[in-house]
C-alpha cells in the first residue's frame, strides 16, 4: 500500500510531499486547495496506458470537450501552465519507491511499433505530419520500467507504449457519478453465485432499513439490472432508490473489481445522510480489508470526519489517517493526523477541516 506521496509541477502542486498515508486516508482542506487534484495525481500514475488519461479527467470535472491545441488540452495539467516543467509524481508503495514523470514534447516523430489491442492501448506504427506528445516514464527504485508517449496532432490522438509494465489496479469515483447499473448487477451476481452477497444486503440496510433482498433481472435492452425488495407490490430498480444506495453499491463493486488496488473517492459523503455515515465507514473498512483495497477520499465535511472517528474506533483505528491541505504562497502544505490526534482534535472542537 501507498504510505508516502510527492507531487511536483502537477496542476496546483509546485512541490508537495506527505507521509502518513494509511489504508483509509481522508484528504481535507478549504475549497480549491487541491484535494481532488491530489486524487487525480495518484490516479494518473495508475492510468498511464490509457489514451484518455488526460481527457477523462476533464470529463470528471464536467468539461465534455477541450480545444486540441496542447496549451489548451495539456497546459492546465502543468503547474502555472508552465509546460517546460517536468511533472513528477512519487509513491512509496510498501518498501518500493515509484516515480512517474510527464514531459511535454513540442515536436515528436514516433518510431515504428507493433500495433496491439490486447490491453486497449493503441500502439502507433508511424504517424505522419507535425505532432506533439507527452513523454511518460515510470521507474521503480531508480530503474525505468515503463516508457510511452501520448501523441497528438492534426487528426491524431493515440498512445504508444515502448516499454510496458504491470500497473496496480485503481478506480476513481467522481463527486458527480454513481455506479453503472449493468456493472453493479454483474458483480452482485458473481458474489451471489459464490455465496458471498448477504453482507452487501446487511450493509445496504443501514441506508434503507426496509430492504429485504436484491435480485438481478435483464429486461428491455437485455442489460442486467439490480432490483430491490422493499416490501412494495413490485420490486424496485436500484437506480430509483436514491443516490446513497447507488453510491454505496458502486463503492463495493469497485472494490471487488480492484482487489489489491487503490480506490479514490471524491467527496465521499455525497448522497449519504450524516446519521448513517459511522456505520458506513465501518462497513467500508470491512470491505476494504476483505478485498485488500487501499482507500483515499476527499471531504470538507465535519460530519464526515467525526463519523469516520466513530465508525473506525477500536481495532480499526490504526487504519485511519487524515491529511489536511493548506495553501502557503505558491506551495501546498500537508498537516498529518493519525487516529488519536484526529479524535482528540474533534473532541476538543479544534478546526481541522
């Protein structure tokens, strides 16, 4: 699991570092200080083979399209739009130091590569015309293990991978979105077949006490969907039961699919009533241990912090960490809280958000 993080020249982070990252870490701070940017930096290191690695982050922010010129498309990802700087994102994972770098190339002529579709990565075998690129490199303990280029130009947008390497699994939950109904239904079916679905129903009953059970059905277009038995005349599509149910199911689904990886959640408390948060934190921690997932979430809610302290007390206390971001001139600083410091700060009514 990740225990330390450093970010240089990425979005609002000129030169940032923090330790104290726990199996479950809450990122807090004032509006626009960089909470979501931090999650996006971590995810970028895991999304390095995806041709949409830049564009999808715009989509998460509600920007459906951007101009294709590099200063418009890629410039906002560099600190102060200074594209001559080298983006560096460092992770301490276990006993290993990883570094991911992004360098802008104003002119780029790709070499010839063998095309492949095995991993959904588009490998170019020669692109004509004037192109520009982002040069991507990944290293472990100083040795380069990954090299690729995100190439753009007139009529061109592709990823070329010269040196592939395995990457730990990850999943990003945006502040706006819930889960994909068909995907959640498929995962629930898998757990039900394995006899491992009852705990999901028990956790969902924290949000909807009238829930008696779930079932999967394919109607209309043939897409599998989850239906809930809440004592009505007919079973109700999960998507109609509110954002809280869908969001929690989405979190659980992502853990099942990202076993051994990291789950990044922007604005964790969205769609969830504060009164159920302590029990949901407990349920989330239980699922994270079950599927060996690390969790990083953002929040600026006092209720979210207080409920995490309540829900993760006792044997789970060592799982929780809190990092508050503060702007200090051109830099962003991290204040690290372990469980005991966070709990005592909240008890004494200190402002920690």
